[in-house]
C-alpha cells in the first residue's frame, strides 16, 4: 500500500489500485497460501495531483527517512520534498490522520524483509523511486525553431541516467526522438519539447508501474504455494476465500480518465454485489 495508496481530498490512505486476494485452505481448514492480482494502478497521479492531495506514500516516506548513505548513493544530497516537481505541485506533504511517514517507512522495510526481499533488492526498489523523482525534474530546450528539442544536461537528467545505468546520450536520444520503421528503412524523427515532456511522463509511468508489479510478484512468490502436495493424507488446497479490495469512488472538480475507470468499476461491482446478494437471494425466498 505504500506504493499504491495516497492521500486524496477525502481520504488520507486511499487505495489507488485494485487488488484481488485469493486465500487458500486445506481440507482441515489450515491456511496453505495466497495470491494477489492487482489492476488499474492510478499512474496519472505520478504526474499530477489535485490541491490538497499527495503522490503515492512511498515518495514521502523515503525522503523523510533516507539515511546519509542512501542520500549519497542516490545523489540526493540535501534535496527535500519541496525540490521535486512530482511531489511539490499540490503543496501538501503531511497526512491529516497523524500517521508518521518515518514510522510507516520503517514498517514497510521490515515487511519487505519478512516477505523475503533481500537487502540489495530493497535498495534497487528505492533506487527506482528516486529515479522517478528526478525524472520529474528533467527539462528540455527547444531547437530548430521549436521543431526539435534537447534534453538539458543538468543534475536531474544526469542522476536519472546514472541511476538507470544508461549513458546520458542514450537517455536523451530516447526522449527527444522516435524511430519510424518503414519499408524503405528506418527514419529517426525529432520530437518537440511538448512531445519530449510526454515521453518523459511515459517513462516515469513505465518505471513506476514495472516496479509496482515486481513488488507484487515477489510478495506472491513468498505467500503462494505453486504445487498441491499431500500432507497426512490431505490435499493442500481444498477451499479458498476471495477478497476483492476495490478503489475509492471519488469525484473531483477535474476527473481523469483513470478516475472514470475506477468509478465505473465501483458501480459495476456494486451492481454485481446487489444482484447476487439481494436480488437472487430474494428470488430464492420467493421460490421457497
């Protein structure tokens, strides 16, 4: 939830993704494992938050709790929340429910260790979090009368290239141009500054989304039992309980496409619930 929950106008710990948890039991009622499926992570929140909202919790947690060693390793120096465009645009940094970001970060690190995350893997996850923050600070300068642009070689872009393990030149090329694959051959087309900013936003969403999916995959490896093995004459998986945790239904002054999908999902699931719990049950009573 540190990577998928955020403060919204109405809720300080609103789920900005959906998850379905399947909990497996043996014939004797013994818990044997579980699996998690997630969907529709609200990636648009990475780029924009409404006034009074925050980005995902993990950004605030890490920056509030980063050690000197981590700050040196990830080129953070004295950088604070106010210095990053992805988290300073709303001017909201705290939580109204009085939950400490420092305490939550420590609990998250402990939970990752419990789930079997090696320390170097946790370090890599945090590296990508900082990469996303710095990517939000990258800037572009127009060239060729606005038809092309260049990635500015500054602290943010150099940090992103280093943290990703790529050269600055390759990073710049990937964000300021695109390759058209034609029958006659490949053609490289320059992007203008507006298009380059959109490309950097796509990069931010792709990195964060892949990081999020990887965390879920690692948790599933820890809690999911792949094979059914017999123990004392019983099948390991005999029954299961499915738990669906849906997103928060919210309506803002300006609603994104993802929020519309979230609200539509809520309405559809609520209708499904009403039909199967109330209407079909009532029909059963009438038949009896």
